[in-house]
């Protein structure tokens, strides 16, 4: 191919350049590009490749005899043909927690690894080297990088390098960009950095610089430095300069995730700063007024600190500010109406503070605003009508405040809105019909307010909606299939605790596939909702107290998904249940289930079966599995369980609440039950007998202990006063206990309810009662 290309006429302008380059290159020159590859550099690159691990074969174009200037990631100088840039950053960034296995694998395979061969030194003209986001598996940064003297750009960000940063990097006097962020590096001093006299950009984030107390002096003497990123470096308050003499003007200063407890004073002599990030530190006291002097500021991030002042007025004069985050502090006072002066702001986060009073009307002037988050404060008054002017708004979150009044009709104007969260306030009135205009809306949460009126039909137009939560309000009326007709993307439908009624046609097939459905306290019955049959992704279902009076359908128990949470309580469901494929919480209480106790997922922590007619023995549930049980809470009270309590509790080490009251249990309390660390044991209203064993002393965390209405006998042991010192409720009522009431019982300092009536106990009731 290379020889064939030589027969094609070359462009006229090409000939003078050809004369400049070594003869060895002629055989491989590419006719239809002006790029040339120098053989020694090609060989150096092949040697470099040879020592790399490349699982996805990203460097497949790097082959013997090829034009290295055409290879993936290689850029040659357009006239000399020397390799100028090597850009081998991994193409994929780390997937989030929701990624599939295939996506994770593609990501891991996209990363280069292995050894970095010094053959790169052959690339004498290399000015730019980018190996970021690869996985060099904790090797040290090669020392020979310090000899790549033409480098102006070196990016090793998040490439799994480890160890001390080699000081020889200081010899790269032409270096303008040095990005070593996100590695596991360390440097005891930053003195070496002072050699990098051309440096404009320095990122050493995640390196351990806790001993490098010279970081301010050194970095601020760099004459050209524009950006300094030292996030998560273990930096403490700098003991030294209160002001710095810097000839240049730092533009970006990112120091998040360190241990600073006050805003360094020298920041305020850097008048050219455009971006300041001091989030995730331990800043305390007040927000310094001086930030208002940094008049070019566009980004100010003070999120996650311990600042406890009010918001200084001077901040509101920063009319170039685009990003302001003061969230997760302890800020007090009000949001001034001067906030309307922040005319460039796009993201405003004041969430999780103690701000009070009203949201000022002037927020309507923030015409570029995309994110407005004042959630988790103590704001009151109404949502200002002026929010309708914020036509760029994408996220509006005022949840967990004390806002009252109505949701303004003007929200219908917010055509870019994706997230609307006003949950946990005291809003009243109706859900405005105008929300139907919010065609981009993905999340609509108005839960835990006092909204009344109906479930508006216009909700049915929100084609982008994924999460709808209007639970815990006063909505009433009938919901129809039409309400949902266009909600094809819905994954969460939460609306429990309203007075709504939903009786779709039995042949209705929902247009959505929800993962979470909460319709507790709706009127859904009397038939079991057939439409759930089509919810193939369901993992959280609450249809408690929904007026369902039906036989439990077998298709429901055979749904292909594994539930995390299943609450069917307080209906009139009938029938037997053999197995429940639920991982976290099952509540079937107050129904009419019969037959043996269901089998459950082995590590299920919460099982509530109270108030049904389950019968048979406990044996299968308790004993028929040798695996470790995860159960923490087991309520089977008010059923028809009979027989002895089997002695199989050794595998139930996590159990803390056990209620087997009001069954038909008999026999003695099995010894293994006393090996658990129970907080509650309720066996009342059975026909059990025996004496209180001394092993009961092994349950020192008991808070509630109820054996009433059985046939237990013997005396009430004195050690109860010492050993069960956390008891709040002790009821031995209606048994055959005899003897005296031990005085030691007076030592139970938390005891609120002691009931020993209807026994054969004699003597005086201790004074304390
Ligand atoms: C070569 O690169 C320089 C600067 O990068 C550019 O100005 C010039 O136009 C390029 N020449 C050709 C022939 O592409
Ligand atoms: C280094 O590479 C990463 C990822 O490829 C990129 O996000 C970062 O901006 C680069 N650093 C510089 C200084 O260009
Ligand atoms: C680094 O630079 C210094 C001074 O410029 C020089 O003395 C030293 O030899 C250089 N180190 C290496 C390994 O080239
Ligand atoms: C800052 O510069 C001034 C004058 O240029 C000088 O007098 C002063 O000592 C310098 N301060 C520091 C901390 O270097
Ligand atoms: C703010 O925090 C500082 C330092 O933690 C404390 O001394 C001061 O009392 C706090 N002020 C208020 C109003 O809570
Ligand atoms: C901030 O600006 C005010 C008024 O412009 C000035 O009086 C004050 O000294 C400045 N503060 C700092 C720390 O520069
Ligand atoms: C806000 O702007 C108004 C009018 O431009 C001005 O009078 C006021 O001083 C400004 N407030 C602040 C805190 O900058
Ligand atoms: C809704 O509540 C408001 C006040 O909270 C009341 O005036 C109105 O009559 C109520 N509407 C309905 C339909 O109950
Ligand atoms: C669903 O979308 C169609 C087509 O856009 C529209 O005609 C219909 O009115 C919508 N349904 C509801 C309940 O808004
Ligand atoms: C239920 O839906 C079916 C099919 O769409 C229809 O034929 C029937 O009339 C509907 N029944 C009711 C009561 O709406
Ligand atoms: C005791 O249990 C029986 C069923 O075993 C039940 O009928 C009765 O109501 C229960 N008594 C009390 C006081 O809970
Ligand atoms: C309780 O158990 C006894 C014997 O175990 C049995 O005779 C009686 O019928 C049972 N009572 C109920 C209500 O199940």
C-alpha cells in the first residue's frame, strides 16, 4: 500500500517539506495526507505498545510498517512529521451504580494497563502526553517522564498511579498543564513544583499533601498559574501568609474535600478569581463578607461545611455569579430580596440550612436560573407567583420547609422544568391543572402537604414523567385509566394516604412499567387489582388498607420479579400462601389468610403476619433451614398457630422483636430463645407453662416482656431488677406465679408498666408503685 501511494501525484506544496525529512520515511509516506512518520519514532511507539495491556485492542491500528501518524491517539507535527501528541485517555468514563455488567466490562476493557516503556524518550518532540483514566494498577509515575523535556501537557489523571510524585518532573520547564488528579500519590513538600516556571494548570487532587505545608508559598510564586486544583489532599489550615504577592492572577482555585476550618485570608487578595470551590471542608463561623470583593467570581461553592452566619449582603452584588452553592451548612437568617441582583446565576443551592422567612419575590428576576434548591430549611410564606418567569428553570426544590398557600398556577409557564419537588410543606388548595403543560417534567413530588381537590386529569399529559408522588394529602375523587394514558415512562407511582378511588376496567393494561407503587388507603377493591399482573419490574408495592376483599391470586405470587417491599396489610385477602419472594419487608397483617405459615426468602429481615388465620406449627418456619437467618422483626400474633415453640432459635441471632401473642401455643419457652438479644418478647394469651429460667438473664436488652394470660408458674426472680435493667413493660398478668414481689423490681428505673395481677403473688406492692 505504501509503495502504491507513491505513484499518486503529490500536491505541489508537499515537495519542499519532503526535502526536510529523513530518507527512511519515503517508503511509508501517505499520499492523501500531509502526515509523515519517522521510523525511529514508529519503533519506539511499537515498543511502548508491546509493554502495554490493551484488553479491547484499542491500539489495533498500531502495526509494523504503518504510518504512525495515522495511528489511534498519535498526532504528528504537520510539517516535521515528528510525533507531537500522544492522546491515549480511556474513551469511557466510570459507569454509575446502575450500570449493567456489560457496561462495566466494556469500561474495564477500555482501559490500558501494563508497563510504560522508556522508549517514549525516543519521541524527542513530544509536547503532549495524555494517559488519563487508564489503569496502571498502582505503579509509580515513571521517573523518565521528567526527561520528556518538550512536554507542555501531561495528563495522568485517574490512571491508578501510586506512590511519591517524582521530583524530577520539575525539570519539565516547558510544562503548562500538569494533571495528576485522582491518583493515590503523595508528596511531602511541593518545593519541586517551583521548577515548573511555565505552569498554567496544576491538578494534584487526591494526592496526600498533608505534610506539604509549603503548598501556598510554592504555588503562588508560579508566575503563570491560572488554575490550581488540590481537592482531597488532606490540606489543613495554612499557618503562613495572610496575603500573597502574586504577579499573576489565579483564576480557578479548587480546594474541596480538605480539612480547612476557615476561609484562607489570602484568597481575598486574588482579585482575578473566577471559580472558588471550598466545599466539603470544615469551615466554621461566618461566610466572610470579602467574597463580595472578588467581582469576577462566577463559581462559589461552599457546600458541606459548618458555616453558621447569615448570607452576607455583599454576595448579592456578584452579578457575574453563575453557580452559588451554600448548601449543607447551618446558615441562618433570611434570603434577601437583593438575590434578584444575581442576574447571571444558573444554579442556586441553599439547601439544608436554617434559613427562615419567605422566598423573595425577586427570584423571578433570575432569568437564567436552571436550578433552584432551598430544600430542608425553615422557610415559610408562599411560593412566589414570580417563579412563572423562570422559563429556564429545570429543577425547583423547596421540599421540607414550612411553606403554605397554594401552588401557583404560573408553574405551567416553566416549560423546561424537569424536577418539581414541594413535598413536606403545608401547602393547600388544589394541584393546579397547569402542570399538564410541563412536557419535560420527570419528577413531580407534592407529597406530605394538605392539598385537596381531585387528582387532576392534566397529569395524564406528562409524557416524560417518571416519578409521581402525591402521597399524604387530602386528594379525593375518582381516578380513571385516562389519568395514566400517556404516562408511559412512569416508574414510581406513589399516592398513599389520600381519599382516592381507582377501579379500572378489569382488562386495563397500564401503559407504564413501575418499580414502585404506593396506593395505601386508596379504594382499589373489592377485586384484587388485575392490572398489577402487567407490572414486570415491580419491586415495591403498598396496597394496604385498600378495601380489597378477594382470594389472593396465584399469578401475583408467581410474578417474575423479586419484591423488596410488599405491604398488603388491612385488606380482606383470603387463601393460602406457600412462598413469598420478598427481600426486605413483608406485611400481610390484618387479612384473612389461612393455612400454614408461608416460606420466606432466607435473609428477609421484617415479617409481619399478625391478625390472620394462619395455622399449624412454627416448625417449618423456624427450623427447616440451616442457613443463617436475617430476620430482625417477626410478628405472628393473633393467628391460630399451635403446638410447642420449637427449640430452633440458634440461627436467629439478629432477631430483636418477637411477637407470638394470641395463638394456641403450648409447652415451655425453649432454651435457645434465651440466646438471642431480644428487645421485645411477647407470648401473651397462649397456653404456655413452666418457670422463668435463670438463662433469661442472658437477655439484658429486653424492653418489653409480656407473658400474660398463660400458665407460667414459680416465683418472680429477684434478679429481674438487676439483669433486665432496660425493661419498660413487664407483664406477667393472669398466670400461676406465686411467692413475693421482689423488692429488686424497684431498681428497674425505666419501668412504666408493671402488671402482676391475677396470680398467686402475695405480700406488699413495693412503695414505688
Ligand atoms: C500546521 O499547523 C499549524 C499550527 O498548528 C497551522 O497553522 C498550519 O495551518 C498547519 N499546516 C497545514 C499544512 O496543515
Ligand atoms: C485530563 O484528562 C481528563 C480525562 O480525560 C480530563 O477530564 C481533564 O480535563 C484533563 N485535564 C486537563 C488539564 O486537560
Ligand atoms: C534536572 O534539571 C537540573 C537543573 O536544570 C539538572 O541539574 C539536572 O541534571 C536535571 N536532572 C536530570 C535527571 O536531567
Ligand atoms: C509583597 O511585595 C511587597 C512589595 O512588592 C513587599 O514589600 C512585601 O514584602 C511582599 N510580601 C511578601 C509576603 O512576599
Ligand atoms: C457559629 O459557630 C461558631 C464556631 O463554631 C460558634 O462559636 C458560634 O457560637 C456559632 N454561632 C451561632 C449563631 O450558632
Ligand atoms: C472589599 O471592598 C471594600 C469596599 O470596596 C473595601 O473597603 C475592603 O477593604 C475590601 N476588602 C478586602 C479584603 O479587599
Ligand atoms: C442590588 O441592585 C440594586 C439596583 O441595581 C442596588 O441598588 C442594590 O444596592 C443592589 N444590592 C446589592 C446587595 O448589591
Ligand atoms: C380545599 O382547601 C381550601 C382551604 O384549605 C378550602 O377553602 C377549599 O374549600 C377546599 N376545597 C375542597 C374541594 O375541599
Ligand atoms: C395523551 O396524549 C394524546 C396525544 O398527545 C392527547 O390527545 C391526549 O389528550 C392525552 N391524554 C391526556 C389524558 O392528557
Ligand atoms: C372494558 O374494556 C373492554 C375492552 O376495552 C370494553 O369492551 C368494555 O366495554 C369495558 N368495560 C367497561 C365497564 O368499561
Ligand atoms: C386471646 O386469643 C384468642 C385466640 O387464641 C382470641 O380469641 C382472644 O381474643 C385473645 N384475647 C385477647 C385478650 O387478646
Ligand atoms: C388449640 O390446640 C389444642 C391442642 O393443641 C386443640 O385441641 C385446639 O382445638 C386448638 N384451638 C384452636 C382454636 O385452634
